[in-house]
């Protein structure tokens, strides 16, 4: 693609020169041009985002997992540990700024087996401080946290769901 | 410098601009990550050690014998105790650092070759039980067994229910 665009541009330049300057044949070649060739981004999930083992109560509650620390904060429920932030690693073009986009609307976790149950997860956030950017070796590591909403007397079982992470230049 | 040069230069710039503008769509990457959670039942209570009064030789009049949560056994005059009595022991899991209450079933009977004996007046070694920071609570259980007059010798067994609440 780069080659094609460049050829077309050269042709345009040649035409402009021909129209504007008529008889001149030789072209001085001192202009500068910049192009950034971006490497396709590769994105890999390390650790699952895990809200741990939870004992629900008679009222609805939440478990908020902090992206930076993986610390889970329960409200109206009891936690037995096991919570972790999602971990991600991306590779791309060194020193390039990127935008990380997470789900803006809630996702659903469903029971893997046994009686049916669902919970929602929202408030997705990363632990990136300031501008997300590939380092000088083209790597970018970050974590994802979110908030799980546990219903009153939530059906017991193992729940799973998926969320989207997009990294873009 | 020739006037043609800037024209060529801007053409290159246009090419570079086209690349940058076109790049994001082709190079964005989206992956699906997994989110998980486990919901557990309410409090779990597990019997670690069954309660045992060991061997008892009662007087003909019968009477009540008391097993404490430390395993001591006693009765009114005439009782002879043999073997090693053990209090019941239980482990519970609940809510970290939360107070719990322990209660017992009533009307429990211990049955065997002779008339059933009543088991009751349960005690625990924890007057104000609280789940620890790992949501665990362990406690011992003592009780009183009422032996009937002229109780038939033999092995007697029974059950009682322990309820932990918070």
C-alpha cells in the first residue's frame, strides 16, 4: 500500500511541474518527507479478570476489582479470595501512542453449569496512567479492573463471561 | 533552489498523511478477555470430631451426665466413667470478621438396645463466636445426656443438628 500511494504522489508532482514550469526537465531533490509505518498490534490476555469466591447476602452487592492492584472490594457480600485483575500484553510500533478501549456497556457473566444464573459487570478500567504508549521495544502491558454486580441471594455456581479490549493507534 | 522542489515535497507529505490516516482501521486489534466469579452457598458447617460419652456405668436410678467442651465428664453419685470422652468439634465458614450465633436442635434422642435417652443442654466453648479474617470459625460442643433408670447396657447413638448463623 505504501508503495502504491507513493507512486501516485510522484506522478502528481510530475504533472504539476510540467504544467507550471514547462521546459524545465531537471528537478532538484531536496524536499523532506515523513511517513510512519505502523506495525499491526498484537494483543494477548494473560490472567483472567477474576472476582474471586463470593458469599452473597440477602441484599444486592458488588465486588470491585482495582486494575492497578487486583484488590477486590466487596460491598454487601463476603469474599473468600481469588480475585485478580485481568492482565494484558500488547506489541506494536515502538514509542507510538495508542488508545485502549474497553466495554462501555455492561457484560453478562453466566453460570458455567448447573442452575442458570447471571450477573453483570461494568465499570471497566485500565491501570494505564496518562497516555497509553508502546515502550521503546514496542511492548505495552496493562491490567483491567471492573465491578461485578451480585444479586440478593445470588444463585451459587461458577460464572464466566467475556469482555472486549481494543488497542488502536 | 528551484521552485519545483516544494511541489514535489508536498506531494510526499500528502502520501505520508494518507498512510497515517488510513492506518488505524487496519491496525486496531480487539481481543476478548475472560471474566470469572464463583458464588458459594451460605455458611458451611462441618463436623470435625463426633461427640462421644465413651463408656458409662450408671447407677440403677440413672441420671444426667454432663460432657463439657473440654472433654470432662461428670454425673451424680454412682456413675463410673471409662474410656476417653470427646466433645463434638465443628468447623464453619461464613463471613470474615462477622459475629456468628450457634444453635442446636432440640428433642434429640440417643437410641440403642434400651429406651432412648435424651440429649440436650448443648454448650459451646465460644460464648461470642466471630468468624476470623479468613471467614473460619471452629468450636467444640458439649451436652447433657439423661440416662433412664435401669438403662439396658449396649451401644447407643444419635444425632443432633448444629446451626450457625450470622
